[in-house]
C-alpha cells in the first residue's frame, strides 16, 4: 500500500539526464544519477553523495526494455556521445573523489572503457569527428590553481571574475585539442584568450565550430551581459574565423546536413537579454581560407520561447536540447508554453508545426537523429509530470513509448498527488494550480509557493517539495505571476523596473483565489519561495501580515548591494530594476524589501547557502540583522555551508534534506 512522502524519500529518487540516440537510431543512452547513502565511516561516504552512471537501452521491440549499465564508476560518468559508426560511446568520467573528468571511449560490443586523456585540469567537453577517427575536446591542460594551493592574494582585473557554481573563475581558459584515436597523438589547436564552451564539426569534417565568450574589451556594453562569439576553425589551415561576434545568450550551434547553414539558440532580441530564447539560422559559404558567414543571421522562431524554463526540483546533471535539422529546411526544437514544454518543427520560413501534443508535462531534454534522408526523426527525450519524475522516452514514426523505469518502484510505494488547474486569478487572469493533500491538517492550512527567475514558470514539472508539503497535510498553491516566462514577452516584462508591483498583486490574487478554490478561505496560509521567489517573500511580509509564517530562500533583500556582489549584478539589476547604485539609487532602494523591514511582523525563516554567488549570502545577513535589531518578527537564519544557489536541486543530499525539514518545521511551528 502506498504511503505518504517523507523527506528521506529524496535519497531513493533517481535523476535521469543527458539523453542520446545513436546515429542509426538503434540504441539510446542516458545518465542515471542515484544517491549513495552514508556508510557511517569517516571519509568520502560519511555523508550521502551522488553517483552517476550511463545506461544503454535498445530502441526496437515492445514494452519496456531492460537497461544495460554500461559504466560503473563510483563517482560520475556523464556526457555520453555515440561515435558516427554507432559502435562506440565516448564519455567523461570522474573515477575518484575530487577528481577531474577525463575522456573515455568504450565499445558497445563489450570490453572495458579506454581512458584517452590525463590532463591535470580535466576535460570540459568534446565532439566526435564525422570520420569517427578523431575527437576534439576542451581542456585547460596541465593548468592548476597555484594561487589557491598556496593561499596567495589574487589580482582581479576583469569585471566578470566569479560565477555561480564555480566561484572564482580560472585564470586560464579552456583550449581546443584534437585527438587521433589510432595513434593516441593529440595537438592543441587554439590559443584562446576567453573560455570556449561548445564544439561541433561540420558534416565534411573540415571545420570545427567553437563557441567562446566575448572578450570584455569587445563588448558593446559595459554591463558584460552573457555574450559569446561563434568561431570557425579550419582544420586544414588552422585559421580561426569569427562568424558572429558578441551574440547575446548564444547556445550550441548545429550545422545543417549539407553544411551550408548553422542553427543556434540566442536571445530573440539581441539588445535585450530578457527576450525569449529563439532559433537563429546563419548562411555559410566556403572560401580558400575556410568557412565564413554569408550574410546576417535571421530569427526563424518568431516570439516562441525555445528552451525549457519550466520549474522542477528533481533534475540533476545536464539537460541538452540542441536543435536537430529535419532535412535542409526545418528544425526540431523544444518550446516552452504555459507551463509545459513539447517538441515542434520550425521551418526556415517561420512556420511552426507541433510534433508532440502540447500536453500536461515537461519535456526537459532531447536528442534526435534522422537515420535516412526524408525520414521522420528518431528522438530520445526526457519527460516528467507533477506526479512522475523524469524518465527516458523514445519517439519513432510518430509513436512514443517510455524506455526507462528508474523511478517506477519509488512511485509505486508513495502517495503522489496531482495538482488541479490551471485556474485564473485577479484582473490579469494569471494562471495558478492547487495541490490538495489526501489527508489535510486539522487547521486546513495552505502554502503559497513563488518560483524563481523571475523569467521561469511553474506548471507541469515534478516538485518533490510540493509532494512533501501535501504529505504533511498542507495544500499548495502555485502559479505564474506577471514576470513569468512561457506566456509571451509582454507578460514576462510587465514588472520590470517595478518589482513588487503587479507581480506582488498577482501573487496575492493567486493566494486568495487558491484558498477559495480549495474552500479554505479562513485557513492559515504560509509563504515561501527561492531566488526571485525569495525576493517576493521578503517583499510581501513587508507589505502585509496576511501570512501565518514565511520561509525566504536564496533571496534578495537589497538591490543596491546586490548590484556589486552578485555574479550577474550589473547587467541584471540595470535591466530588471531600471537603476544603478549611483545617481538613481532611489530606483533600487524603492524596490528593495529591506526598506520596508520595519513593517515585518510575520515569523520569518531565512535559508541561504554560504557559497551562493547569484544571490550572495550578504543579502540574507542584512535582512537577518535588521529584523533582529527591530525585534518585531520572530526570525531565524539557516546558513548552509558548502552550497550555492542550486542547493534545492543539486546540493549535497543531507543538506537538501535539512532544507526540506526546516521549511516544513517552520510552518508546523506556526499553526
């Protein structure tokens, strides 16, 4: 018999990521990450940790095939990529605690994996040459962070010098190497001054496309937005040509089958990083010196949001969604609309056709091949719903079937509750959902959840946190206030320069409409959210005493200091808040929750990670200090060591458990 969810059920959850389909469409590979429970001994297994392995699935036949565990590292195997002959698989592997990822290749007919690299800095990414006889990869080679090892001072000269999930950025950028598989010889191909992040070969193997960050000196704006250059490296001459410079939000590029075009993801408005991610196409031409751009790129996806920004807390690893060419005149892409994601066909003429039904689910990643010209694509993709964590699916000949069952047993033993909705709230008719527990608390209390971003969205992703709250008897109200993505550019930008205005109105409207929908108008209601959701939590407790208690997570309290302490501070704050700390600081201060701290009476738990570079912990420290000094609201501070902004999704498992229990405990202490 199924039982209610507990926080410890996180330890048995499997995280499925990085789907890949073989060139012949006969096999699918996926990374499955599980949590290794502590052994009780000192050392690396003194706390629970993640272990990632690659599983292989045949794609023919009926029913659900048994997976082959292709790799068996005790730490992390990831980035599976099939060779062009479909008989081998290259991947990255970490074989020891605190080790660096190295490049391996394994034959699919059997045998042990062969290690191909031994760089002190490890390998960051790679791509197969079309011949199957070479691999290009990215590495910092033998570079080591000597300053950190010796505890030496650092001289910082760049505006962008730290990053969330990384900390201080390495002083040496990754370079491109080419490895000959038969001889084992390798050579360095580049002398880049900025980090390279993506590689892709042209179909004829003569050109390697490289994505590298745009140098700050070449930026068109002093705000250092996330811009990158698209480069073409000619393998014959060694010439490196810039195809596109300073592309805002540049994603992985994919050459067309005939090599005459490149498709890539980037901001649909190249002057505004808030604009939806779109699909762009660049025409190419070959000269004696190599490949060059033949004209300006063009946006083919219109106002569609061609990425997955739908929220979920049960994903770990990478979730690629590189566009796939369907012949020479169309692309397969992932589109996020109204809290769901699905695959669509985008023609180069701008036409859009649904490939999948836009259902109540989130397709979080995919990889596709077209085995023969003109055929329907064979697609390996990941899909999840509010009651089903992500699993591997196959789409072939217009039909879909699930391949993996990594969480089937987990789901069978638990009571998982499906949300109702979407409903509409307030004058803006913003969408929201309600999750009603199987066994409500006596006080029939509810919790309002506010997502991060703000340009992300709730809807049909799987959220263990919601299920845990429902298991403890709380109804959950969640939705998409103005500022959320997947409802169009106007909706997403409605609150820019006015944080805490229409977006706050929408959250309050969802709160009241949700309670009415649940028949709980007089019941206690609690509030929580992280990142932007943490901002909104801080903001609302300074504007209203409507909530019985609140938990603010990885939050923002003061935009004037956020500007200089966050890894994205300057460009994010200037565009989102419409101000800078000098001259017009009042614009930032007016939208800072800490300005209204003297109005806060709601009991507040502050949860923040010490290594958060996106919303730095000083934001929590300021708010805590002020609220304790004022003494008008019961306030506690949960500091989490060794974690960053992604604590709730990829933090060390025991710290994730501590966070979940702290949230529920706080609500239960304030009935």
